[in-house]
């Protein structure tokens, strides 16, 4: 049984991914068309590359199309593993980044004692993937990331700054459910989850489509502490 700092465990919450993977299957490579400029994500990837020794093992949680992060990591010579719940996204990522390894798994599968064991990693990236979870599950996801990392391992993540919990929004012609926090609360949750925030940045981002509103994207570069 895996418990977060608040005492919540996976057995006490109902994991409901209804429609989430199907929405991203339908979106496919239109995601990259809608979000063509990923300066914050690229910058966080560059931080990982500069901070990791050659040959490091890197996990991309919610890898999507594999761009740009997995391609950045493979180009840097790292051993890269991608995980996504959407089979369509996994297939696109395999095409975009053939040098990486991919698994269709739920993040919850990777928890300590869970059905998916991919070993340990020197770094984990989670760009906008925690956004897709209800707030009750986010501390558990952070404990899972902590478990996946070697001591002192690196964690790069991004969220959209918003005070919402499992909130349905229209997204590229589909409906997805998202959660978010205001900046101070997000930082507190990350630190409580066992991470030191090394670097923080934010970007006001206007997607290249009309049905997705402008958003404030927060990027955190962190290190696991014990």
C-alpha cells in the first residue's frame, strides 16, 4: 500500500481515467500543431541534460508524441523510456523517437508494489502529465516519482497555474479533465512530496488554436531529497 504524506493511499481513492486516453488518441499529432512553441519544456530539458552524467537513464511520464523532450534526451545519448496511457500517443512517439523505449502504462501502475516495474531512473520528466490527475492523486503520483528516482535523482515537471480540481474543459475538439494549483501551493506540494526545487520559471502561453485559452505554464526543476 502506498500512502502520501496526507495518509491518502491508492486503495482509498477511485481512479477514473474515463475519456482521458481516448481524447488524446483523437487529438494525435494535432497536439504539437496546437502547441508549436515549447520554450519552457525545452529549457527544462536542457537543464536535465546539463545536470546529468552521460549514459543516464531518463523516464518521460506522459510522453505524448515524444517531442521535444524524448528526442532531446536521446540526442544527448541518454537511455530514455517513455510512458503514456494513450495508445495513439505511444505509437506517434515510437515513430518520432525510435531510439527510445515505450510502454503503455498508467502512472499509478508504477507505484511501489504496483504492476509496472521499470526499475530506477536518474531523472524523471512529467510535462503537463500531473495536470491530468485529480488533486487527491497528485501526492501519490509524487511519491511514485520519488520511488522511481535514484537518491539525488532529478525531476522536471510543468503544470498550468490554476485553482481547479478534476475540472472538465474543451480541448482541441475533445473534453479532458484537469487539475492545477496556484504557485505557492504547487511549490509546497512538490516539496512535501520529497523534492527540493532547484529552478523555477513560468511562461504565459497562447496556443495556436482558438478553443484553448491562454495559460500560465509553470516549470519546476527539482532534485529528490530523502
